[in-house]
């Protein structure tokens, strides 16, 4: 049978194309454009090919050194944040009440940190940690700890990690709680009949059933922590020295501080590729591991 | 391995002080014999799952107690009661293989490796799960998953009882038959007390030696399938068991005579002291009412429809406002819609306020 051509579909698709073009493709191509050229202002551009990329990926250059230093710092930060927030979120979710007034109460309390804007969170902890007037900083010093996040890199790291844990563990907890709530009561009853210990219930039922939400939680927390900017910028400004200068802070320094648009553009592209690749690999591995389970068709 | 006694058991999900008529389980006393195959039969919401969960300890009853071999187990947890229970929907441990799933209840109780292997193999063989033993349980179909659940219920040899809570709901009909007969075989082979909850009369009657019929939170009759069929103690049993259900007709009964819709019927027994003011009904199964050509002396009926069930035919007829189902004898052909009904007196029961009244000879 002859197909009747119907061009109306373009009307439906075109707005999407336009939105994606203006929101993603055109800005991205601008960055790509900058990353392969050099400019000295006056809208004069000189072709530089892959020069910025070569410099960026060579740790012996000044640019490459800065890039890799902040990359390792950022990976360490994301690793620390995930290592604390995921277990903590699971523990909090397990401890949350299942019914009664406590449910609404704990949900509200947990959601509170998530509602606070990033720079407000930064400001809160910046003041909270100050050793002259901040409750935590002053208190720690009075207790005999030599705590000063402005001068000591370890204190600065601790402050930023604790701040991030305070800000985002709730998200993991809420996701895990949703995962736990979806487990039918019969599983717990069966486990108690099968004589399962509390630990066996956790490893045999709760953890496997939380798998899907944990994948999402890990992805979200990795991306967010890998792109963190506002809070460390407000608290430490990347210091002391460069000790809390993460990738995005480095990028802003490069682009807006030094106005090295070519280098900054090359770094942006590499930065973006790292995030996309890590998320893609992680997501593919996790969903493939789950895909053949659904293939059996017996999933209830 | 235990005799289970229920003593004045009652439960309300709103707490023990709620209105007694709203109880999910009204006061019940009963004994389950060691090694028996029981079915708890009743429609949805009649309290049968509540009763089961009280025995296994998942639900704490508002009143009364449960005894295992005369020992009060109310203070014991589900684990300590040593009960196995299979639920309506398959419960499997996703990360384990089929074999590990079956071994789980034994492993948790510290049974030795060799004994676990032997027992798992025995059960897997009975349930035809041997080829799948090393496969991930989460990759199997719902049928196979439910077989695993059944297997986990049966794998412990020393359980006080195995409780089944409508275990074949998710199984497709062809396999249902097979699994049910398998359970029957297992029951004989393993000498376990089994209590099987269902709302399906065929399931109950084929599985159990003793069927316990529940209605609105109370047990209305306990008996063999034959007793339930021939002598329903409660009009609900008559109506719920059998297809089509028993005809229950309002009547006036005096001695050996019953009057239904102005028609006199003679009864096999004599009913003298019927409680005054009670609602009197007679019940007779459609199998014992037969359709005949209209004739004087027979209850005249108008045929509304005839269902052909293959092996037998049942006519749905109307006598005045009453609806009656009756067997259509083989080879009967009727001219029009008019017919007569023949009742077998021996199978007519008299009910006062829904309870069967024993007649005198």
C-alpha cells in the first residue's frame, strides 16, 4: 500500500528542534568554537586546532598541571561524598518510621536541607565554621581542637564534606525510603518465617529491592558533587592555597579570572565528556545487570 | 509436627475493645490434628487469612490463645513457632539462585551443609525444580517463582505446620491442577500438617481431608467434602459449596410437612420444636431436585434458562417469586416453559436462622 506523505509531523517536531538548538547545541558549538581558537579581544580569532587540548591533557604544562590537580581533587571529593552519603542515606531510610505521624514529620525534616539554595548553604557553613564567631568553629576551638578552615587544608576539606553530607544525604535517604516502601509486606513475613536475621533481611531483600533507586542516587550524587561550585566557593573560595579548588572553580578562574577563553573552552569540553562518559558507563553497567532479570517476564 | 489448638481466638484490627460484630475473626475454638490436610474455605474478607496469620504469629490476636501440642505459643515469635508459610504472591530472594532460595530457611537455622543439600534436592525433585537449581531465581517465570516459595515452605522437615495462603492464585490453570496434586503427594510423603487457605471450592475439596468453611469471621462448618455437600450446617455452606449452590427457600415447617410457595412437601424427618420467631428455610441441592413434565401434585415452575455443564444440565426455574435450580434428567424433553419439580425428601434440610436443624426420625 502506498504511504500517504504527511508533513504535519514537522510542525510537532520543529519546536523541539528549535528549543534544543537554542538551549544546548548552539551554546555548545560556541564553546567548541572557542576551544579551537585563540582570541586577544576585539573579536579577532586565530586558529589553534587541538593546541589547547594538547596543553590541557599534558600534566607537565601549567594548564595541564592545574587541570589534573583539580580533577584528582574533585574525584577524591566525589568519592568521599559517595562513600559517606550512600551508606548514611540507607541507614537513615532504614531507621525512618513506616507509618504514623512520624512519617510526615521525618519527610519534612529530611526535605528541609534540600530546599535551601546552594549559596545560602555555603553562607550558613561559612559562618558556622568560623573560629571567631561561628558556633561550630568557636566551639571546637574552645574544646581544644585547633580548627581553622581558612588556614588548614584538612579542616577546609572536612568542612566542605560535612556541609555536603548535611545538604545532600537527605536526597539519598528519601530515594532509599521510597525503595523500601515499595517492598511488599509479604517479603518481611516470609523472611521472618524463614528465620532470617536482621542482616539477612537487609542483604537478601532490602538491598536488592533498593538497587534501582540506589543507581539513581549514586548517579545524581556523582554528577552533583563532580560539578560542585557554589558551596566551596562561598566557604573557602577554593583555598587555602588551591586545596579546595575543584574543577568548576578552576574553570571559572580560567574563564573569568584570567579571561583565557580558549583554554577554558577546551577544559569545559573535556569536563563535560568526563561526566557524560562516567554516567554512561555506570548507567549501562547497572541497567544491563538488571535487564536480563526483566527478560524473564516473571517480574511482578 | 504438632497438634494445634485454637482456644477462644478472636481478632479485631481495631483493637480488642471494638464492637464484637465488626471483628475480623469472631471467637473461634478448633483443633488441627497432626498430619492433617486442612482447607480454610471462604470468600474474600471472611477472616481466613487473619486466622492463618494468627497461627503463624504474624498477627497477634485480640483475644484467646494458640496451643502447639498443648503448649501456649502466644509469647513466641513466628521464627520460634517453627511454622512454614507460603504466601499468595511469590516471595523469592532476588540475588540468590533457586537452590540458595530453597536452602535459606535451613541455613538460617544452622542446619549442616550435607543435610541442607539432601533436603534441597529432595524438595527440588518433588517440585521439578532440579534443572533450575543453579539459576538465578529472579530470572524465572511467576509459576516457577511460586514453586520456589512452595519449596521454601516445605523444605524444613520439623515444622509444626505448613500454612498456604492462596498459593496458586498466580499460577495458570493447567499447572494449578498439577501443583495441587503434587501438594497432596507431598502431604502424604512428608507427614506434615498442612493448612490451605482458599476461596476456590474445587481447590479446597480436592486438597483437603477436612474443610473448614468460614463466613463473616466465624467458622460455619468443619467437615469432609462429602459432609459439606450432603449436610451443610449453614445456608452459607450450601450456597458457597456446590455449583450451582443449594436452593434455600423460605418455608413453613410443621412436623413432617413443609409448605413452599403454597405447595406441600413431605420431609424425611420430623421437625417438632423449631425455635419460635426464627426465620425458617428449607435447603435442597439442585442435584436432588429434578425437573419433570408438569403434572398435578408437583410444584409447578416456569423454566427461565437451562445451563448445560457437559456432564449434567441444570434448569433455572421460577416458582412465583422464588428462583430454584434443578437437575434436568437425561432424555427429558419438555414442550414449553412449564414444568414440575420433584424433590428428594431425604435431602431436604431445614434451617432456622440459617443454621441447620436436626430432625427426629
